């Protein structure tokens, strides 16, 4: 397979742009509230990331399908109605099947309705493009949010609780860094993560781009 040629095809470029270079959190600086709030444990981050992936995929697909019939003046409210429908579905699913995680996530699942990443991709891409490309675009953006969320959660849970996915992985004498599991720790870990990502991706500071 010619990967160099594949990298220049539009479908692959649409996906990889959102997945890596234009990362939702590290590049576009979106979705910070939930990133900070639910990244104290990996199980919460995985559940939140999966929820965002589901909501973004189906809502972007629906918006793309309806793009020719949505009046321009009603597009924002349409985004919210479509998104809220699928957010309610995923919220009830978590409450029914994972009540503990649902309780830990609190209101942040419901707030996916107003998540800038979800609405941003609908407005910037889904309303202007076909279903196939819209799904790839939303998948790349949603996964970029998810792996940042899980990465930050892995560091915070390991240092703050000495565990990963609820399983103790540190020796008995390990002293938990309680501050990392707090809000201040979330900002600190995220700042390092963003700095590291932008160095790896060789991105310029925002004011120079």
C-alpha cells in the first residue's frame, strides 16, 4: 500500500487533520471544562470519550443528511436538538448500565450538548459536506479529544491514586500525589500534555499561526 499517496487523498486527510495536527484540545483548545473535570480517573475518561465519539458520529451524520433542508437561520438550534437527542440516549445508557461511572461524571455528559467540539464540527464541516466525509471528520475530532482525555487521566490516576482503571499498580510505600487528583493538578498535567503535544506535532505558538 502506498501510504504517501494515501496521505494526500481527501478522506484520509480529513480524518488525520482532526485526529492529530488540529487536535481538539491541544490545538483548538476546546472542551477544556470536561477535560479538566472528568480526567481524574481513567474509567471516567474512557466513558466520557466514548460518549463524545458516539454523539459526534451520529449527530454529524444526521446534520449532513439534513444539510440541504435546514434553514440557515435555524441551523444552531437544529444542531442542539439533534445533539441533545443522542446525548439523552447515551446518558440513559450510562445510568442503566454503568450507574457508578454515570454518577461520577455528573452533569458533564449532559453538557456534551453544548460542547464546542461537537457544535464546531457540525457548523464547520457537517453542514457543508456529505455524510461519509462528515463521519470521518467527526471521528477524527472525537478521537483526538478522547486520547488526550485518557492520557491526562492515566497520569492523574497513577500519581493521585496509585492505580490505573481502578487497579492498584504502585508499591505499598508509594505516596499518592493528592494534588494531582485535584483541580490544580488537572491544570498542571494538561499544560504539560499540551506543551508536549505541540512540540511533537511541531506546532507554532497560537499567535504565530
